[in-house]
C-alpha cells in the first residue's frame, strides 16, 4: 500500500501573538512547517505529502522554499474554514488505497520512530492515534460543582493520526460538526473504535508564545539521543 501524509497548516497562529503564521516561524533555523515535511520524508521518501495551506499564504510559502532551498516534493491543498475542511480538501488529491497520516504542522518535533509506530499499527487495525497519559491532577467543573477525575483512564491524543484511505474518506463524507476536533472523532460518530498507540511526550504542540523555545530545546535533545 502507498503511504500518504496530510500536514494541516491552514491556521493563522493568532494565539502566538505574531503577525507571521506560526507554521512559518523559525525553529532551529528554518520555518516550523519544514520540520514535519522532513520527518515524513525520512520515514518514506516515496510517500505523497500534501500540505494544507491558507490560499493567502501560498506565495509566502513558495518564497520560503526558495530562500531555504527546500526541495522535498509536496503538493499544496487549500486550507478551509476549519481543520475539518482543510483535511477534506486535501483528501481530494489522494487516489488509490493506502495509509493516510493526518498531522498538525504545529507539532514540528515529529520523530520517525513515532511515525513508524502509528503506520505499523494502522496497517494492522485500519487506524492508529498516538496518545500520552495525563500526569497532572484533573478536575471537572459542572456549574457550581467541582470534582476530581480519575486521571488513570485519561489520555492526551497527538498527531499524526493514521487511517486506511478508504476509511478516512468515508469519515469525511459526513457533514461537519463542531465536535470534530480530530480525525478519530469522525470515526467514533460512525460507531467505529479508534486504536490508541504510545505517543511521544516530546511531540508537543506549538500554541502559545514561548513554545518555540521549548520545542527547540526538545529538538536538540532528540538529536543528541
């Protein structure tokens, strides 16, 4: 089966407090988005890589590729109103059977080991979602009632999530719902069980100011291990 990767980079990064979209911010000397593309390329140099990008930023990205002499083959798909619509647009560029990874560009510390783990499990079960345990005390607020939750049964999901291509396309035929916060949630609405695999604590999501500096420290640590 052929491998595919959809990298969702359609956001504007407003929470970062920058005019520059966060996928273009520099991390370890190059735009953040390039790290995810490189990771998938190291895993499989023949996989089809699709980047979902807001149409307003396409020319900016092309100029960055020239500036940094970035030559890894990839296709561009128009980013949509939401993550759901961005993935939906990207799936139109995929034909034939295979395994499709959907990854958020905001997670640049993506290791080949993690990619291999989710693809291997998805080849066996049809889907795979990486996750890490919750190590902090968690409480739920219900109106005026506050109570603690048993964290042992909780997991934080990450990307890349990997799915059999036909299964993912079927999931994205559904009408959009605000509760579709990741790709696994679409399968669950169809009554399917998602498969969780061990994630990577270093696979952090760049969301707030200061996250770039943390990600750079983690990246340097990964490179020395």
